[in-house]
């Protein structure tokens, strides 16, 4: 029954993605700026060449027939070829997506590692010095611009302490063959432990930059919903029954307190999967965010269209995951 | 009755005020990277009584609005691939030119440019360019600006390398004390392709020129010298013959012959020749007709119209020769996965958007390179590049922002090096509509901007004033022409003549 519901929700994502694709298609074409002019740059080109190129890319057709052409390609499972980058869109996005997913997972890990204990402890010792430190720390975390924090980490850990690399995904001497695009998995597939450790080191600073902000948001939510849960009657009942305090906190209070936290985390993960252009630029991380933002500036229509569709599907998927998690945390909730 | 009197007086006062307060006012459009500069200029103009409103745009959007003719004044820049005004002055200032965003038109200048791009001997070309500079200087279609230096930095252990005016990072002669590999921190987030027919940007070229050789190449200072061609002769105004080095091999062992050269150029010149796509590079060669092989080591370039030798040579620097047999065997897609050239370094592994690892090609015709491995790492954020150089992860970095130079100069293990830039920065004015259809107003603005203070304070002295739209590194540059001096009094006088009110 639940599987059917999940399948139904997944199918519902398709019209959403298509609708978003049409909107993206139209908006992009109403933006001023000509991809052919941007692509050819400054150097001497005849009008004839410009016209020929525009024809080659179907940009001389009316918008309606461009749209039909786009969906025709989509039905054949083709996303087209980038106007600017001399590569198919699927290979561009397919190349960048694993880097973004890897960073997102590491970020979630860092965020949970910080937010869970911090949120729980500050709820338990509400009003104490610990709680106050956490609250102001969280405020700092939320308001810190990521480019500043990222550069600070680079200066501290790479330039001064020489503990971690400044940027990139792996050292050039340890670069292994690409199978999955996930550096941690590829290095393990190659059986190269040194490369795996090196890739892990490269992940630390960008994951920390994104994770601290994420953790700050999450810790505040966990703290407040924990405080609320700790005052609920079922917690008092559990304590009255003589359940050990640790079990009360983890099983009775935390489990219920996690529902709002999962909602917030879901939204954040959806955003992270879109890639963070700033962090990807600072850490020379070849992810989706950088690809999309640069494609928008270059008016690389096909790449942006595909990315927007991907974003829509990601959000629907993450929301579905959040809903499923609700039912796990509280079986009374149904899909 | 009383009320009426007051109203009449008020109206009169307003009318008189409006008539006398005919101030020059306009909107200056800019993009985020030059917003500080635009604000500084606005403040300078404000001092003499010109009202300037700065508006910051996204570059693609702004250039569309400029081309539509709907803007008044805008910061622009234009790069030159040649050390010749052929692709700077000509597209920017010819009537109807592709880059003529100021809508400037002067029949004499058009005539000069026609001579310069179709005459094959140097003296009349230089004379034509010089005349064009004089004309353009007088007409002042833009607020003429500056050229910035290319600032790059390297570890002091690196030898045999220097930044080039055309941003190429030639590493064939480079060595590193105590090591045999080197990493370059590139300014871009990704290069476009490994197919030498399918890119237009300089960053891709910087990598490719280490993997592929061309018929000729530039020295760091921009002089054309032989590479795969040993010599060339001008047969007539439209025909040039090149003799190839013998004994050159591609990295797969195949010999390089005239057939490879012809193949390289015909896939660029023939529409749709690259898997149905057309190369964006054809325009760089000018009005060329075709390229043909005379025998195994001789190639002929045939033009439709007379074309200067120096322009052809400068263009050929940017065309990397590809192996015909290999490309036909593996196809374009296969070639992009495993590119083969005749250059000193050979593709080993990596990807376009993160890092590219090249290894030495031991059979290189010019003798093997000193380094056994070079790496190009894509590092779009300047602060990260600087950090990586300081931490020792990379040995060379491109595009050091002027404000970070002092940080690097205070470190003894790092040295900062500069090369002449080839990009002109200026403020273009829409010459077609008021107020900038009046030459006095345009000249006045040229006198009213204190560029030296802007170059000093914003670009930390890494810029050089330009008298017109011509670069000092280009052919036919008239060094006797001095830039408009900063002279607010002269500017005010010209504005008054044009009928505007100025501050005293």
C-alpha cells in the first residue's frame, strides 16, 4: 500500500518537471542577450557566420517550434547539446551531479554531527551558559556569509596549518579513473586507500563551510522542538513509569522532536542538491551550481532548461523522502 | 488677487531656474566588476557640475541593450587576439562594425581601415592606422580608457616560464627546482574542449598549446616565430606558402605532414565539418578561400582578397594542428576523450572542469620538455588561487587581482610577474543621440575624467592609459599621440560652449 503511494507520488513528479521545463524555456527566451553573440566573443565574425550558427542551433525558428523541437528531443530521451560547451547536456550534468551529491551527503553528515548533540544538550540545559553559547553560535552560523567563512577555513587549515588542501576534489598525482563520478567510491573501486584518504581530506573544508550553516539552522529547530517535547505529558508519563532518563530523551522526546527538524532538513537538502555556486567556486568544486549559474550568464538555454527540470524532480523527490520519514518517526502519520 | 500674484511669481521663478539649470546629466551603465570605477568617475564628473547616475547591470543584458541603441554611456572592453588593430580598432570603430557600440561613423576612418586590412605591405598599413588614430582622437567617440597588465605569479622554484600577453601558458621550457612536475592554477572554472576546432576562449587555448603545436607561435613579447613551419613565402597578395619541419611526429607516432595541416584547416573552414557542427574559429582567418597541400612538406594558403602577411601569421599562432589519420579513425568524440597532438605534453587523465594532467611526450621534435608532468587546475576564485600558491599546492597562478599583489609580494617564496595586456577598457558613448552627438561634450568628458587616479587607486598601478582605441602592443600604434590630460577647466569651457551649465 505504502509502495503504491510512493510510486504514485513519483509519477506525479513528471508533470511538475515538464511544467517547470516549459516555464524555464519561455522565460529564458524572453531574457535579453543572444547566446550566439556571447559564444563567438569579441573576434571578427561575419554576419553570415552568425546567421549560419543560429540556424544550426535552431535559434532562428519561432519560439513555438523551438518548444516543439525541445519536447520532441525530450521524448527521445535527449537533452540536447550545450550551445557553448561542445558537450551533450546529459554528460555535462551527469559529470557535475555526483560532485554535488557527494558534497551534499558530506554536508548533511557534518550538520547532523554538530546539530544533534548541540540541539539536544541546549534543550536539556535550557537557559544555562551552554544554551546561551549555542544560541549565539547558531545565530553567528546562520548570518556568516559562506564565501567569507570558506576563505577563512582555507587560510587557517591550508595556508597556515598545512593540514588540508585548499580546494579541488583530489590531488592530481592520485587521480583515479572515473567510474561513478563519486570520488570516494571511485578511489575505493581503484583499491587505492591513499587516494581515498586524499579525497576525504578534500571534502572536509567545503563540507564544513556548508555544514556549519546547515547545522546552525538545524540545531535551533531541534532545540525548540525538544524543549516542547520534554514538556509533553508522555514524557512525564515515561519518567513516572521509571524509564531511564537516556531512553526518555532519545526514544520518547527526540523521536517526536525530529519531525519539524526533518522538514527543515529536507528543504535544506533540496537546496544543497542544486549546488552552491559560491562554495563550489571557492573550493574549485566542479558541481551543478557553478555549471547552472555560468550557463545562465552565457544564455546556454539547453543546459539551464535541463537543470531546472532536474531541480524540480529533486525537490519533489526530497519532499517525498521527508514524507516517508515522517511515517517512520510517527507511524500514525500516513502518506 | 493676492494668491494669483504669488502663483505668477512662483511660476516665473521656476521658469528662470529651469532655463539657467541646463546641466549635463546622463546614466552611466556598468557591470559589477567595474562598478567601483564607474562610481569614482561619476564623482569626478559631479565636481564640474555633470550629473551622472551609475547603473549596474548583468553583462549579457547590458550588451543587448547597448546594441539596441537604447543606452547613453557604458563601460565596455574588447580583447584583441592579434597584435594589430585588425580585431580591435576595426570592429569597434568601422561604420556598422560588429563591435561598434558607440555607433561611431567617420568616412575617413572607414577608408583607412579598408586600406589597412587589404594592403599587404607594412608602410601604407601603418600610415593608414596612424591617420585613423588621429581622426578618432579628435572625434573622441568614447571616453578613452586603459589597458590592464596580465598579472600572474609563480613559486620562485619555477624557472623558464613567464606570463604571455596572449595568456598562453607555454611550459615546454619550464622547470621546477627540486621537482619534475608543476601545477598551474587556471582562472577559469572549466575549459571548453580538447578539440582545437571547437573553442574561442583563451583559457582553453592555454592548455591546448601545450598539447598541440601550430605552424608558428608567439614569443612572450608577442613576436611571431616558426614552430611547425620552418619558413614561409609570399607568392602574391592572396597566396602564401609554408614549408613544414620534417621529422615531426604526433604523440601516437604518426608523422606530421601537409595532409594533417590541410585537414586541420578544412574542418575549420567547411561549415558543418565537425560532426555536423561548424567551427567558431573560421572568422579568425579573415577572407580565406582554402588551404592546399603542394607536397608532403609544403602547404599553400589561398585568399579571396589581398590579405596582409602579418595578420595571417598572427592568426596561425592560434590554430593547433590535429592528426588526420587518428581523428578519422577514432572520430571527434573519441578524439575528445583521448586527444593526440604534436606538442611537448600529452594528455594523461583528468576532466575539463576540474584538473587536466599532461605527461611529457619524449618524442617531441623540439627536444623533450624538462618537466615530466604538468597539471592545469581550474580555480575560478582568485583568493583560492592565491591561497593554493601560498600553501605550495600550485606553482603558477593566472590572473592575480591587483589588490592581492601586495600579499604575494610580501612572501619571499613567490614572485609576481606581469605581461602587457591585450584588452582595451573604456567608456563608450552613444554618438547617435543627444547629448553625445556633440563632439564638444565628448571631448569635455575626456578632459574631465582623472584616469591616473583611478588606475592608481582601483587598479593599483597595473593599468596604462590609452590615447584612443589602439593598443601600444599593436602594429601601427602612434606613440606621438598622448592621451587627453586631466583638465577640468578645459572640460568646463567645452561644456559651456556646448550650452551646459557647470560648477565654478
